[in-house]
């Protein structure tokens, strides 16, 4: 768990059972009332865009998402094969 001070762009939050990525965020401070933190969120599992406002210090639920990086190895493998073939034939 974290609070609203930890919000940053690209952070993925769990909100109402769905995952949302933070696109923009900001803070509205007033002289007599508590500060409000707002964020523009884009759905990870759906393409919805919403805006959410919290009181400063409220609890949020960040989620860690790991992506499989097989495409990196696929691009690197032919270069390694060519390099080893070119140097081993000498």
C-alpha cells in the first residue's frame, strides 16, 4: 500500500477491480481546505480513460506488472549467431 504522495506517471493502480495506468497527476491546494490529488487514468485491461480525485494522504493500491521480454532475445539472437559465425571461420 502507498499514499497519494507516491503517485507518479506510468504507475499502475488497482481501482474498483480494474487496473489503470497514471497518465497525468496533480495537486490542488486551497487556503482553508485540505489538499486534493487528482489523476488522469487510462485502463490497462480496457481502453477507458477516467479522472479520479483523492484527499491528500489517502491510501492507494499500486500494482507491479511484469512483462515477458521474449522479443528482446528474438532480436538479439540472430546478431549473436552472425557474430560467432563470422569470427569462428577465420
